[in-house]
C-alpha cells in the first residue's frame, strides 16, 4: 500500500509540474522561456552613457537653465549648449538643451536678453537672421529626434512664429 501511495505522489508531482509549466507558458508567454512572441521589443537601442560626461553635461544644463530663466543671458546659454553638444551629443537630456538653445536663439533674434551684442564679432555671430536660422534648426532637431519630449509643443509653437516672420 505504501508503494502505491509513493507512486501516486510521484505521478501527482509530475502532473503538477507539467501544469505549472503550461500555466506559466500561457500567462507569461514565450518570454518566460527565452525568446518569444510575447516578449517586449526594444524600441530604441540602449545607449551606453559615459558617467563623467553625463555629470559634466548635467552641470552645463543646470547652469544654462539658470542663465536662461533668471539672468536672461541667452548668449551664455548658447555657449554652454555648443560646448556640451560638441563634447557629448548623446547627453540624456539633450532635448531640453536643444529647447534652451532654440529659444535663446529666438530671443536673441528679437534683441531680447540682458547680454547686449556690442562688438563687431558679436554682431556677425548673433545677427538676427542667423539667430532665426539657428533657432529653427535647433527646434526642428528637437521635434525630429525627440518626438516624446515635453518641450515639443512649445518648440512647434515657436517654429510657427518663426515661419510667420519669414
């Protein structure tokens, strides 16, 4: 009798394991077993970010935000952006930086801000037409490369304003 009980126990265990695997297969899909029909596809490739460059770029962005919001120093924002974009174009918050650069260029094209264009070199570098072109380029790049960005709607609005001024 004891042997029969032991055999029943083994069969019961095998059946339960088999049922568990079928259940897991149905609930979790093929992804629980390696590859699969139900596995999530990676939409964007993961970018390996350099932690030191990321920290430096974050610092530049925070300083640029201060220049932009509190000091209205749009020329300084553009200098921070250009430095960061040249050194680390894969920066995780590049959409925000493109927005700041685009808006700074736009405001400079309208002669706004506290940093005045005085020297001849600055007059060439920050000429209104050139600033409008740069603003359009930065904001269009933001919209194209970062369609999920929180800055997209404002960038589109500014681009419409720039188009109307042509």
